[in-house]
C-alpha cells in the first residue's frame, strides 16, 4: 500500500482549542504532495474572541475573518478534503482536539479519524534537543519559512512524516507506527448528547463562571503586563495517570519545570500527571522533558538563553541522554486546554 495521508494544522483565536480561525491541509499520495487547501474561518459562536497572545503568534486578527463562514459551516468542505485519510499533525492531540471541541460547541457530529502524531514519531526517530516543528523540519530537510502559517506548517508536517517513513523503510503510515513499536491511534466519533471532551468541559465551565462575552485574555485586558505565578514553589509530584491515553505525546515522559510559568508549578505538575507524565523537581538522568517558562522559545537554545536546569539538561544531552526542551506554550498546547489567564 502507498504512503497516503492528509496533514493538517490549525491556528486558534484563543487558548481554547475549539476556537479555530485558520486551517491548512496537505494531501499526500504515494509519498508525494498532490494537493493543498486552506481556509480562514470564524470560530464557533461564543468562542470567537481573539486573544492578543494568539494573534502575536499567527498574525490573524478578528477583521481578517469577520466575513468568513464559521467553522461549523466550513466543516463539510474540510471533512470532504480529508475523506477517509489518516490525519497527520505535529502534536496531533491538539489538532484532532480542535476538530472535536469545535464541533462539540457547534452542536455537530464529529467523525472518527485514524491519526498520526509527528511529535511522537520524531521522538522515536530523531535525536533533537527540541521536537518542535522547526527543529523536526530542519532534521527532515524540509523548508519552513513561515512558521504558524497553517498551510506551511501542515506541509512541513507532511514532509517530516515522509522523511520518517523513508528512514524506517515504511510503505504506509501504519507501517511507520509498527516500525517504532506503536499502534496507529484513533480518535472516536462523537454525536451531540454524548459526554464532552475534557477541554470543552473546562471551556464551558470557564465561560459560565465568567458570564457572557468572556475573554481569554491576560489579566487586565489586552496589553496588560503579564502576571507571573509565584516563584518558585515546586509543590508535590503527583503520580502519573497510568490510565491516560498512551498515544499522548507526554505519556510516559518524566517532566521537570523551570523558569517562571504562567501557572503554578503545582498546577503544571497536576496537568502533566493527568496525561500520563511523571512530574519531577530536578533534572536527573531520568528526565526526558524539560518545560521552560520566562517567555522561552525553542530558538533560545541556539542563543544560549537558558536556565540552570536547561543548561544541565543540555549537558546530559551531550553525554547521550535524550532530553527534550519545551516552551510553556508548547506544553500547554499539548494539554489541549485553555491558556491560564496569566500565561504567555
């Protein structure tokens, strides 16, 4: 069977994953890109406020989508492009979650999808200090000039999977997963009236608590100075949830936090443990993921702008240990929920 799939990338208006404002899709047949599609859209009603932090990332503003259809009105076209393909995304827990949550709050059915996550596959294939999209794309020999443009990010994701398949001599997406000792994951279908996903429940609970017109902006409104969580209070390290989805990119990881986060260390650890990661308080030979606050982005690794814990993690990497460095934003995106009010 040929290497056929559709790569997808969403950009969202705010910290709720069910607020898509842009999507890019790349169709691959026989290991080659054959078609691409993209749409701007208004997020579902009630979840369409634009957070300045998201705008700063992707550059899409409310005026850019004011005349566009809402996600629910476009999904027939989006779903038609995908068809029965395996969906591939970089951090698929987020992008598949966008589809699920956006359809949930739109009162619409969500189809089931087999999917692949190139973050998970990158970790199984490449030895990188960060498995964020720019780093993985560079390793795969894929150009990525405009990160956070949905179509370019989807194309980079497609290129990464094609490269990984070649390295494992795999003919299909299923074969790629078998080659790294995993099974291809599947997101179940959803129908209105069924139990909502956790991210959607949190979003609806937050909206109800704040009243109509709730904004997911930083405290004080747009342009207000960031309010950091107290520094540093490690708190306890809760045990990893062994019943969590084993396909989640943080499942089975040993996670340490460093730098000032937009949430407390205790909350960060609880949320990591919920998805099957084991939180810890210091960088050791067992550490596999280091989450860095203080506005850190992966590009800071090249400039040397790192904390003491990050420096130790890099030293361990030089000795052959696999340690991945994530920004707080990447960590929160993997969790697929709201940005905390004070987070970057």
